[in-house]
């Protein structure tokens, strides 16, 4: 992809345009590097010209059986995309690259899982620390990881959380039990998961070595050592918009309530965001 001169030209042009647009109005955020977290990012603070890349993980079925055998031939796929590509070409298949693929059943074994993900983490960290030489440019390009995308099941799996959604604390970002899942968030307390607390839970699970599920956590994430961030970008953007009075909380709530959901989306309608959520870290 990066050996093509036109791709490099698009990347450079779009990168510079976004930098200039943000410089003209710092209240506007066009990508992750313009966020407060982006300014202190491990890589970006030393290499502000690093190109952003994100990962996407999902399972696909190679066949279409029905019944009990429908999951036998599932393959775990990991893709990447350069976020600095112009929006007009981001969704094109040629703009999405394959990082790795593996039979999903193989990854159910902890050792196999480690053997699969460790080389990926190692390669991506090397990419972020040393960059990659581009012959067309005759120079190195720097890169940095920003976010991992996936559906609910894939995100729980890669994050080391339980994949059973009918019991226990089934959410990645807060401690809400299955019994509370239908209760409006403004009627219950839902403490967010914090990094130090989560790391402590993971360590307890590792020390126990008996496959326990503790507060919705089953193991360390296989991407735990990947340089970068997997943050709650949307919530961070809403908090920033509210803090800088770009968009009031009442306007955010009004827009969420008035949004028209399609037939296939109604079951996934999110709960109302509580005002105090914006004040939490």
C-alpha cells in the first residue's frame, strides 16, 4: 500500500490539512492526535508526525451450516487501517489490510492464544518505536496505534472479559450486573472500571490459576503489552464538548433521545447518559 506514490500523496495531504484545520481552531478535533490524551501519548509526544493506525477484530464463518455445528469453522480475523487516509477512501477494501487470521477454536487454549498474539504485539511495538523504511520515499515513516474496534463479543474476548452475557458483570467499562441491565442508569450506581483496580483483579486471577471469573474478568488481555491506547473515545469527546461549552449536556441528552433508530437498531438503543458520568475520570 505504502509503495504506491498516490497513497503516500493522499496521506501527506490529508495529514497536513487536518493539522492546519486544528491549528486554526483548537476546539475542533479531527482525529485522536488532537485530543488531550493524544498530546501525552507515548509515541505521539515524541513523534508528532506518526501516522495513526487502528485495529479491527472479528470472527467470520467460512461455511454456513445451521444448528449445533454453526461455529465449527469460525476464523478470527485481525485487520488494520490507516486513520490518516482521506475519508473518501477509508472504506474501500484496498484501504483495509490483514494483520493475522487464525482458527477460533485454536485460540481457546491459553498457550495457543499467547503464541498467536505475542508476535503481533511485538511487531506492532517495533513498528511504533522504529518505524518502517519506505523505498518510494527513501525514508522512514513513523506509526502509532490508537484504538481497537470490534463488536461486543470480540471486544470482551480481546479485553480478557467474560463472553457470557447472561450472568455476572458483563460490561467492559463499568461494574453493572446482569440483573441490573434493564434498569435505567439514572436509577442505579454504576462505578466505572479503573485501570489500577482492573490490573489488581487480573493479577488475582493469574495468581489463582484456576480459571475463575472475577467481577467479569477472566484473564489478562493478549494486547496488554501493546504500546498505545484503547480508550472510550466517544465518551471522551462528549466530556470535552460539555466542558468547553461547545455542546451542553441538555443538548447531548436531547439529541440522543430524539435520534430515530431503524428496525434493526431499536434493540441496541443505549440508555440515557447521566450528567454525573461526565464528571467521572
